């Protein structure tokens, strides 16, 4: 195994493709959720929200540990890279918190059909933020994930 610095998080050649795949799953889950909201299917909406929360949480944990911690260790001592990473992490943490707070808010309610209108409107806004986050992440963060020097 090859590690970045003294942090024992290994470089995984397939990590970025896995994260990209998970990003697609999250976006597809949001689109499916929006479709069921439009149909007014309250029970399916609740189930899809639970599924989305699990998928997103698993992704965020993997990303935070396998990606952010690894990259931070890899670029230890490089002030500009550390600053860039901290900015990205802060931005991404905010988007993660927003999505999970939204899901928790509605999952803690006894959803009825009239709740789907504001839920759908909020999810549309959040989905735009998530799409932008993913694009930014794939353009700015993922290229920093490199194997450690020998």
C-alpha cells in the first residue's frame, strides 16, 4: 500500500471513478425524488428520501476520509494547496449540511400530500446547488488526488 505522509489512508486508484459514480447516483436519486413529488406519491417520496440520505451520507463519509484527509496529508507543507483544500472542504461541508438538514427536516415530519409542494420547491433549489457542488468538486478537487511520490 502507498500512503500520503504519516496518515495511513491508502491511495486507491479506483477512488475517483467510485466517487463520480456515487455523484451520479445522488443526482439520479434527486431526479427520481422530484418525479415522485410531482406525482404526489407521499409514501414513495419518504422511502426515496431515506434512500437518498443513506446514499449521500455514505458518499460524504468516503469523500471526507478517503479523499480530503488523504489530499491534506499528500500536500502537507504546501500552503497554497492547503488553503485551496480548506476552501473546498468548507464549501462542500456547507452543501452536505444543507442537503442533510433538508432531508432530516422532512423525514421528521408526518408527510402529507400538501407538504410535497414546498418540499419539491426546496429540493429544486438544493438540486441546483448539489449539481454545482459536484461540478466544482470534479473540476477542482478530484485532480488533486494523486498517488504519493515514491
